[in-house]
């Protein structure tokens, strides 16, 4: 007897309707194969639930308990998981900012060394972790075979961002830099629309603008930015904004790799160390190409760079005759370990949510870091007083986060009822 089959309407709906996933696949059916006149064996063929999306005539809904099936890790993400990962990322971001300030106490003459040590050292660490994860079967050949053009784009964009940021920072007043950097969030919204095809509600756009404005108010303390930029050539603030734009684009490309990679490897979740390793590797290559330019920007002639790096190593290890390196190597190593953990946590948050949510988490860490750095700390005993503008800016920032997440909060409240 010939096989008979009949279509079954899919019961799965996307948890994130904004994800640019493939169109619905009709290959979801039950095949009946009779082995006798009264006995049938059922064979169910399904595709990955992430590739099944609802039609425009039906409202998207989350999986109910009766609908749940084993899903890839990225699609099994819950609001609670995103909240926990966001909290961890914020905690690590705060620790990263505070420890960076402390690491520069012994390395105050060698910040460029610390930056390059991090850039090139992380490549070795990430690829070592990637190798062991590959041997353990966590990373597959399919993941390693993903197109490298996207990773090269990440490396180039981040290297250009560093170069443009360094060039403009040298010519801008200090308080203007964190203000101009807040365009990063706006650029992320723009690039996610064009690259990922995302659509944002009005409350989300207003929320992001509130977050950026809150940081500006908290950091500047009511200073007049227009007056600070009065005698600065237009090219330098424009270059700082461009630096934020290319780095924001790099973050969206990372999110694109996770989405596109899942499609290429049949719905499997791309391991974050694949993205971290190859992205960092290409970034190190482009930074190496820009190294003469970058060293001159920091006031170090390229011919003197080897001697500068040797002195940086000696201070990092607190060895030799170099003075003023008290706190090394403990403080720099604490910063490097925390920075690696922060980068991994941030990329994981991008993977399970979006680059914009990860950026909001990072932005929230700014006023918290400022508050902690205002307290007396080891090697930074002075402390400082915070103005009323700091509290005002923090309130505006929190309001922005609430506005951005308002629909999700309403959904969670309705489910609880």
C-alpha cells in the first residue's frame, strides 16, 4: 500500500516576531505507514520551530505549556533569562569600569600598552577556549565554516571605531566625549532597522532617547556643551559621532551573525566563542595595520613603540627599576579577567536578546559606575561629591528603560493575572 500523508497546521509561534527568520516552511506533516490491516506506525517530520512564523492575519503569541517542545537555546529564551543575563552584564560592566580606573593607577603612563595587551591577548585566550570547546563537541564544523566576511567586517568596523575615537578624543574637551558617545544607542536603532529589518514602537524609540539624555545629564552635571565645543572644529565631534556609528554597526553585525548562522546550520545556536574569537582576530589584524597611526595619536613615535611596550610589560609585572607601579600586577590582572568576562556576558546578551537591549544594559552601568567611583576606594582614596544633576540624570535614564520595556511589563502582568 502506498504511503498516505496529510497536513497538520503548525502550533508554534515566534517568541520574537521581529526576528528576520525565513518564511513558513510547509514541510510539517504526519506520514502513516501501515504494517498490517489494523496497525499503523506514525512518523512525524518537523522543521525547527524557529522557522515557523505566524501569518499576518493572526496575532503572535508565546508558547503555552502544552505547545512547548525542545527548542534551540536561543529560541527557548524567556524574559526572566534576559533579565538575569542583563543584571549580570550590568554588574560586570560596572566592575569593568571601576577596575579599569584602578588598573590605570599603576599603569597611568602606559594606557596604550594596556589597550594593545588586551586586544592581542584576548585573541589567544578566545581561540584557546574555542579549541577546547571544539574538541568537546560544543563547537561544530558547521559553525567554523560560517562565512568569514561578516567577522572581517566586525574587525574592520571596531578598529576604525578605535582609531576615530582616539583621534577625536585628543582634540575634544573631556566632558563632551561621553555626551557624543550616547549617539551609539541611536545608531544601533537605525542600523538594526536597515540590517535586521527590525521595527520599533514609539515607546521604545522615546525610551532609548530618554536613556541617552539621562546619561548626558548625569555625566555633564549641567555643563554647557555648546560652549565647550565653541572653539572646536566641527570635524572632531563629527569624527567622535562617526566612531560611535561604526562601533554600533559592528554590534548589529554580531547580532546578524547569530540570526544568519542559525539559519545556515539548521536552527542550531551559534556558539558565542566563534563570534568572539574570529571577531577579535580580525580586529587585531586591522589594529596592527593601524598601529603606526594609533601610536602617534597617543604621542608615541612608532620608532619608540618597542621600548614603550617593554617598559609597559615591566610596569605591568611590577619588575625592574620603573617606579610608581604600586598595585601591579594584581589590579591590571583583575581588570583583564573582568573585562573578558564582561565581553563574553555582553555578547551572550546580544545573542539571547538584541544589541539594543545589551546597549541599554551598558548605559545603565554608567551612573552606577560614577557613583562607585565617587566613593573612597583603595588607591583612589579622595572620593568626590555628586551634584543634583547626577540624581536627575539617573531618574531620566531609569524612566527611559521603563518606557522601552513597558509592553513587556504589561504582558507579564497580564499573564500573572
